[in-house]
C-alpha cells in the first residue's frame, strides 16, 4: 500500500497565483505552452504526480504521487543571452538555501544538482524557447522529498526524508524556494553573473575537488576544480568547461 502523504495546500498556493495539477507529463511542457500563449513571467505550475519528467541528456522519470516537489517557473529575462546559463545555477542556489533553512545539509554539485550527503536529491532543467512576445526561459525543478529508497530513480539518488528521517512541509518549502529564486533572479537581472556567483561558489562542493570531466567524443579532463567563472563555467585544471559541453563530472578516486 502506498504511504499516506499530505497533499500540497492548493488553496494557499492559489493565493500566490500557483496552480496545482493532480498529474501531468511534464510541468516544463505545460509552462512552455502557457508561455507561447502569452503567459507572464513568474507563472508557476506544480504537480503532485509527474509522469514524464525530463532532465539533461533526454533522461525521463516518474515521480510517485505526493512524494516530491515537481514544478516549473516561466521567466522572461531582459538580460543578454550570454548570461542565461546562470539560470539553472541560481535556481540551485535557491533550492539548496531553502533546504538549509529547513535544517537539511544540502550542497550543490556543478552545474545544478542539489545533493544531501553526496547523493542527488534535486535536479534542475532550464529551457529557452521563443514566444510571440520574445524569448523566455522555463526553469523546471524536481526535488525528492518523501521517496523511500525503493521509489528513487537511481541508486545514487536520495530524498530529504530518506536522508534525514524527516521532511519539511512541501508547501512551505515550495514557497521558500520561489522566494529565494526571485531574489537571486532579481540580483542577476541587475548585476549579471557577478551578482550571484559568490552565493553559488559558497554552496558548490565541486569547487576544491579533484574531478574527472567526461566530454563528448570520449575525451576526459582530469584535475582540480578551482572556480566557477563569470558565465558559470567550471574551471578545471585552468580550463573553463560549459555545462552544455559535459556528459558528467565526478570526483576522482
């Protein structure tokens, strides 16, 4: 029998203009459709049960009902396109910050995985799209909250409850993440990557590690990860690496 898990407080979320879907394939796809129909920035859609969530490299997964926070936010930046790679990174800062505020020891793995104890608990996918009113970004966040170990998508994943024995209220957590995302976004909108880089660097455990970066074409780059540059690229052995050019980044043995 599936465990009893409390639903999101749809009445409270509606007061913030947030719609809750009982189930959907992908919240990113829903928000993308809304964007093309002219929806304003900060349109947010959350679902209790995402059946075709999407990640990097076309990975897909299903989240158990009421077990996670799966939601997408529409952004309409006025910042130059060269700064847009910061969007998933600053979203990671928002998620990790909200978890730490709730007493969960979350960190970031470059570029935007949220970890607890070295295991992935949240993933972020940012997608750029063209709309009749100009370019927009959809930022999707999937945060494992209540999943048992047998409900996790891969052995290297965890959930807040599995890792810590308890979990914060999902409605409170969602609202805190969105508040932090807006603060990070507003700072970025004014000051670009330089305005959000310090918070990202402080939260990112990849920096300071010796890592192996798998690149397309079976190329590997190994060395110390020393920094994140002004456009969000990881600097490994003195070489800046963009997220779109990476298959994966792992600590060396």
